[in-house]
C-alpha cells in the first residue's frame, strides 16, 4: 500500500502490539454465535414448514395425500416428538414452539389417519412406560409425560361406527396406561390430556355413548381419573 495515502500513513504508525488479532477466544465466540444463529434459522424454517403442512393437511383427503407420503410424514413428525429431550426443549422457547407445531400437525393428520397415528402413540407410550419402570425412572417419566402432551390434539371421531370403535379403543389404552404408570408428573400430564380428549366425544356423540364398546371404555377411563395413591 502507498504510504503517501492517509490509510497507509495511519497503518505505518500502528505498533505491532496494537494490530488487530484474532485470538482463540474470539474465534470460539464467533463459532458459537454462528452456531446459535444457524440453529435459530433452522428452527424458524421448521416452524414455518409445519404451519404450511398443517394448512395443507387440514384440507386434503387421505387418498389425495397418499399412503406412502402420509406414512412418511407421520413417521418424521412423530419421531421428532419422541426423540426430543424434554429438559432441553423446556429451556428453549423456540424448540418448545416447534414441538407444539409437531403435535398440532399430528393432530391434523389424525383427522384422516387416526388409526395409524393413535397406534403410534399407544405403542410408544407403552414402551416408554416399561422403560421408566426398568431403567432411569425420572428420565423415562419426563419423556413419557412429554409424549403424552402430544396426544391432546388427536381428532377423536364417533362417526362412522368403525371410527367410534377406534376412539373407544384408544381411550381404553390410554386409561390402562394411566393405571400402570408411575410418578405424579406422568399422571398429571395424562389427567390434563384425557379431559380434552373426552370433551371431543361428549360434544359430538349422542346415542353412541350407549354403545357397549363405549360403555366399557368409559368405565375404564373414569376409573383412571379417580384420585389414587401415586408412587414416589
């Protein structure tokens, strides 16, 4: 650079010790900032994608969605909830917002794919319940309680009769899981979730509540909501 220019003159009067330096600490901070910004961008994109998918799923039929695409979408969203770390998610509002979107999306999918979505929840909740019994109880209960919260957006139906039977079967499975689960956090989550689920049926069912299938399941679910001793 020509030393006759103002910039060159200023540069020539800077001592070596005053030259800008990139330290290991600065480099580490830069990487952290870059990682945080990248994660936030990713979370924002996931949130927007979920909102868009919810809008589509709410108006599409099962046939139009297709079995392969429906199964794949269902699997990806469900696994996102199942594999989430509840402790990390609870401390990160953006991650919590995305988990809510995943649950809403599964709820929308259940309107056209109730049997497969509810079966995923039932099977995984049962598996997590056994893990909580056999291994790390606190971590298992936290994950199970978190998964249970995603159930509240499922779309229960009373028409036609086959859909009503699926609804009754799922409520029975949920009630059975409640009876066998341990810990106040899981039972509290299940109690809060069961109320909105049953409300869907009460608001739309008429003569169906007298059906033998529902009579058996409602007895079971009522028992599950009765206060009972909670294992420590």
